[in-house]
């Protein structure tokens, strides 16, 4: 991949494994146990997530498509047409929805470069291959790495004005205090009058949320359990996938969906290479994901806290999802 930089390679494979292991051991030593959701996205996890987005019950992707399809002209018209624009997408995944916006912006013959950043090399490679086929005229450059170093790399290497895309409910994966900190970090990486276009999953009927995160085909369960399989593959652990169950629930006080893996019995798991054992009681949870839900008013408050101003809000016909265009103040 010659139009891609792999930031994690700078660390080396052994360092990456050590970093993964440290975060896993740290999370499994806590009470309650937890694992960071960014580790869902190895090649298998990225593929399963892509399949989840096609499920009938998984509304966020469809709603965001609906918003882009209905408002693409208005969204793009808010971005001034002069000079080069870097469209930097954080956690791009398969980028399927983004193509609607890219097609629209290409129509206006502007000088744009699309720069997706994702921790998954599989996601970046598939997306760049797809874009090469479908938009051969589009300048692209992929960054494989985490959000913060990825953004820093782009700021150091790419000149021009910036439009950062943070779509889906990626921001929702951060606990609220960390979400604010991360938005401030994005703001600090931008120049005055740059833009952030952000996806915020809206608070809604809880039954809709519960169905989306406990789908009838069991893909969300597979996605969650893949984290255990990934540790077995990469960290020589011996999790028995039959003895853990996916559990997705909504906390109405915090306003967040939460995913857990629940141990179905008393058991121990050995990480053989390190001779490290962790004990799990029957019914003990491992917290694996937050998916925070917002209100339009919270978009306004968050933008103000993080030195952005709301340019516009776009919602789908069911008002399930919000895309907010913020400008750096
Ligand atoms: C829930 S998916 C959403 C993908 C896409 N934005 C969408 O709306 O369909 C999250 C994506 O963010 C990436 N990701 C998660 N945590 C990340 C991190 N800390 N740094 C970079 N990418 C991350 C994952 O690999 C995955 O492709």
C-alpha cells in the first residue's frame, strides 16, 4: 500500500503485542473487569462490524445514509470552495456512507484529498481499494493507527484546510468525560474555520436500542465474542467461547448502551506465554463497550465546551440520528 502510512509499524510488531497485552491484563485485573472497545477491530472484527451495518435492526448506518442522501448538497455547500481541503475521517471503517459525501464534493471539482484514519489495516486497505475502483479521480491517503497519533501525523504532513469526519457513533464509544477531552484534542489539532462533521446517535425509544445491540442473527454477539477469540489468537489465552455470553443493555441514567461478556460459570483462563491466570466467577461481567446517546441540545453544549460553533444540524426522517456540522472558533 504505497498511499498509506502504518503508524503502528513504527512501533514494531512486538511492541504492539506488548501494548495490547498490557491493556488486556490491566482491564482484567480491575473490578469490575473491562476491555477497551478499540480491540474489537482486528480483521475478523472489522468484517463482522461491516456485516452488522447491513442488519435491519442496526438503524444508525441506515439513518446516516438517509441523512447524507437527503442533505448532501446542503452539507457540502456549507464548506467554502476555495483552496485545498483535507477530508480526514477518524475511524472510517468500510467508509460506505462517506462515499455519498465524497461523490457530492467531487461534483464541485474542488481540490480535495480524502485521508481515512483507522486502527484496522484491513479496513484501510479495503476502503482504499474500493475508492480506487469507484472514484479513480479522488486523491486518497490512508493512515493505519489510532485517532490521536493519526491526526497528529496528518497535521504534520498535509497542508490545507481541514474537514474532519467522525461518523457513526464512534464518539459514543468514549465515556462522556473522555469524549469532551477528545473533542478538545481534535479542536487543538485544527485551525480557525476548519470543520468537524460528527455523528451523534440520538436518545430514542429504548426498545429500538435494545434490538439494535442484540440482533436476531447474533452478529453483535459474534462481534463481542471475537474479542476473546482475538486474545486466544494473539495472546495465547484459552478463553472457552461457549462459557461467555454477550449481554447488551441500556442505562437510562447515563444514557448509554453498554455491552458486556458474562461468564456463565466459575472458570479460570490462562495466558500461556506469560503464565498469567485470571479467575471469572459465574455471572461475572466484562465491560466491553459504551455507545453513548445524545440530544440535539447536548450537541450545542458539547460544541461550546470544546470551542466549536454549530453551523447546522441534520437528522433523518425518524429523528434517530444527528449529524452535526461544527466550525472551529
Ligand atoms: C463502529 S466502527 C464505525 C465505522 C464507520 N465510522 C461507520 O460509521 O460505519 C468504528 C471504527 O473505528 C475504528 N476505531 C476504533 N477505535 C479506534 C481508535 N482508537 N483509533 C482509530 N480507529 C479506531 C475501528 O477500527 C472501526 O473501523
